[in-house]
């Protein structure tokens, strides 16, 4: 594991995944409920990561989008801001059983990005790479959700370093470990490639309404 990672915390969470901790076994109904099964509402915003919170100056931040796309690209922070900006409010759900309502995000929609890079027909999966070495995987379909943002602003303020600033992914329909903080690279691939937590017992798809905590 990379230097500075909280190895003990990772081992504990991996053991919880093996033991199926925190699973209630109930299915939720997003049509009628707001809180997915087994979750409790928090007003604060907990910080969870591997213990390495990279400091990336705005002048140094870059996002590379590559792999199976017709038009790979790299954005500087200024180039990200020069794209059409979208504001969206969504709830976030963490696998460690807390949910936080009404997070107001500003950023670039993944739909806009997809229109620019044009995934090849073979690009069914994505790997999100972060500046701390973290990775997580999503399907192209998950990534295409209209509330999925490459976000730089939260509740009107620049996203703080501890929560993934300058830029993180926000994919609110899935457990929060899919929302890569300190986003560095979006790689389009043909075959699914599980990421950091998916390789340690977390569910590959991570739908909180189906309580897909572990898989
Ligand atoms: N780059 C990176 N992104 C990450 C993580 C991480 O360790 N590194 N942890 C994930 C996990 S497990 C969670 S629960 C959320 C926590 O986001 P927050 O600290 O903003 O609440 O970030 C996710 N994204
Ligand atoms: Mo997490």
C-alpha cells in the first residue's frame, strides 16, 4: 500500500466487508423514501479517505481524460471553469451509514464531458484515478447520470482540500466511495477494473437503495 495510508483503518474496513457489518438486508424505495436503508442523517460532513490529503495548487491541477475515447483531453483548472457550469443539489450516502442531504454542487456535468471526448463503442467502464493514488470504477451508464458532476464548489464555497478540492467527482446515486476526491484522471476501459475498495470487499456497483455495501 502507498506510503501514508492508514493501513489499520483499511484492514478494519476490509474485515467489516468480509463480515457483512452494517448490512440491514432491507430494500429501500427511492420513490417514497429519502433515507436509504441502514442510513442515518447527519448535519455535519465527515471526512473519510486513506489518510493522505494531497495539496494541489490550482495552477498545478490537471484532469486527463483518456483511454477508449475518440478525443482525449486534458483540462487545467482554468479550462475546467471555461466549460459550461452546472449547479445541482443532491444527497450523499456513505457506506459507513451516514447520509447528508442537500449538498449544492457546482461543476461540469459528465454528460458535457462525454459529448466532448466521445467514448468508443468498446468503452463500457471507467476508472477514476486520484492524486492520492486512490482509484474507483464505474460503468459508463453510472457515469452518465445527469446529476454526476466534476465539481469544484460545494454550498457556494471552493471545495476544501479535506473533501477533495480542488476538484472531485460527485456521483450521488451511489455510495460515496465512488465519488473520487482529488480527481486526476478519468480512464475509459473495455473490461471492468475494480478500484481500491472494490478490491477489498466493497460492492462493485454500490447502489444505496439496494444496500449494495459489500459484494
Ligand atoms: N481520492 C480519494 N477519494 C475518495 C476516498 C479516498 O480515500 N481517496 N475515499 C472515498 C470514501 S471511502 C468516501 S466515504 C468518500 C468520503 O468523502 P468525504 O471525505 O468528502 O466525506 O470519499 C471517497 N473518495
Ligand atoms: Mo467510505
